[in-house]
C-alpha cells in the first residue's frame, strides 16, 4: 500500500504517522506543503492520501527557508492536481476547521465529503475535525483507516 501524508504541522504529522503505522505497519510518504504535495500526486499513484486542507505553500526545507504563506485551502490545490491528471484515489480530509471554502462556497466539513467527490472526482473515505492529543480524534482516524485497509 502506498500512502501519502500531506501535513505541515509536526505534532499533527507525528500523530497521523502513528495511526498509519498502527493499521498498516508502514510509514507513509510525507510532504509538508502545497508545492511538494502537488508534485507528489503528479509523479506518483497513491492508494490513500491523508490530506490536511490548510497548508503552507513551500516546505520548511526549501532553499529560501520561508514556508511561504499559509493557504487556508491549500488542500484544494492537491485535489485540483489529481483531477487534472485524471487520477482518483482514496482520501481522508483532515482539518482543524469545522468548515472551509470549495469553489468560493463555504462548506461544512461533513458535507465536504460529497462536495469534493462530485467536484474533484475523488473517493473521500472520511473527513475528520482534528483536535491535538484527542483520543476520540485518533480513534476516528484509525477506524477509517481500518475500514479501508
């Protein structure tokens, strides 16, 4: 199984890695910005993408040492890249926001599953409102992963 984890916050990334390891026994490929995520989905086929919707433009590791501006909807750029390449994959949306904008329209997180499926032709298997160090959050993510293992 090939898994991509798109997350720019280290504490969230570490918790999500543990969820993946618990279910699949592997470490996912990790990217931490919009630019690297778009390149990853263009160049590779993934069985599953765990996608944070709010991302920095560039990585901490970029040459200029600037992460660029945070994009509240950086995850949408990743979805656009998948659609433009006619790629469909399983995706778990992770966000700290109860709603976000898709095509200029404010959408509640739980409704985002059907909206993203329709607009970007992706197999959204879950949308999780992330809370740091929250056992219910981690259990929900692990449950979604197990259901689709």
